[in-house]
C-alpha cells in the first residue's frame, strides 16, 4: 500500500453533511460525483494530502443505505492507494484476506477499486485503489 488515499464516511443527507464537514475541516467540498452502478453520490474534501469521501445512497438498495440501516452514519471504509490493483488484490487474497470483488471495478474519482471484507481485516472495510 502506497498511502492512505481517503476515508469514506457514510452520510444520510449529503447537503447537510457537506455543510457540517466544511465547518469542521475549514474547506469546501471540491467535487461531487455520482457512481451510478453503486447507487452512491460522493462528495470530496481535501485535508492535507488525504481526502474525505462523503457517501450518500441514491436508492434503498445501495450498499450505503444498507450500511446506515445497520450501523448508522459514520466511518465506512479506509482506502489505500496501490501501484497495481490487480497485483494487490491477488497478493492480499494469497495472504488470506477475503476479497469482496473478484476483479477490480470502476469507482469514483477516476480510480479502479477493490474491497477487502471486514471479516478478514479486523472489522474495517478496506478499499484498495489505483489511479486510472
Ligand atoms: Zn472510497
């Protein structure tokens, strides 16, 4: 893993969360992006060289809707940047981690992403991402 790339935070109301995090971080969201395939709308903040990714569901089938239903709002995942997502996914599977995605998929922010199951990572959902 090269570095912590972003922290994903599940929120119910993206407008309200953007206001809250603007006040908290003293900076405004610099972009919103819809990830249609995931049923998610994202909003990004930059803090130093780490991003905060707010995630709101666009429908009730969205993984974010299900997460909030179960656990409420809050930290959803940690995302680490990797050089080569295919290789990283393979290595982590070899090392015994459980991959949620068999192959990497397209995520927000022009990245290929793959998730590791919290069951295998001490209850933290871990995203690996590679800049496209
Ligand atoms: Zn993410």
